């Protein structure tokens, strides 16, 4: 069914081949419209995917901060720096290698 100009239709130039197509504002929403809905769904799915990735990153950052805080607390309790711990470990390794 082609909408007529008398019913509020308008002539719109076609972008594909230079011909004109008829549209009618009353006919909007009729038909499948699956193309637009599919694009919207894909867009929403992409947004959901990125949102979930950001949430995962934030959770990992919180975990890293927690581990870093625990590590710093352990260093304060032991009263040693990372260099001192490393030196201690190398000395222990040297002693174990000398024994065996």
C-alpha cells in the first residue's frame, strides 16, 4: 500500500538510487522494524559488555588495593623494607645451597 499525499504523505528522495519514495507519518511503526530494534539491542549489548568490563576492572582494583594495604601492614609489623626482605631471602637460599 502506497501512502498518498492527501493522507499526509511526503515525497522523500531515496539515498540509494536517486528515485523518490513515498512516506506517510501515519504508517510509521507499521511493519517489522526489526532493523532498528536489532541495532538498539546490539548497542545495549555492547554497553552492557563494557559496563561489566568496567565493573570487573573496578573489582580487581579494589582487590589490588586491599592486597597492597595488607602488604604494607605486614611490612610495618615486621619493620622491614622490600630490600631487606629480598636480602634475607637470598641469604637463606645461599645457606640452603651450601648445605645441600
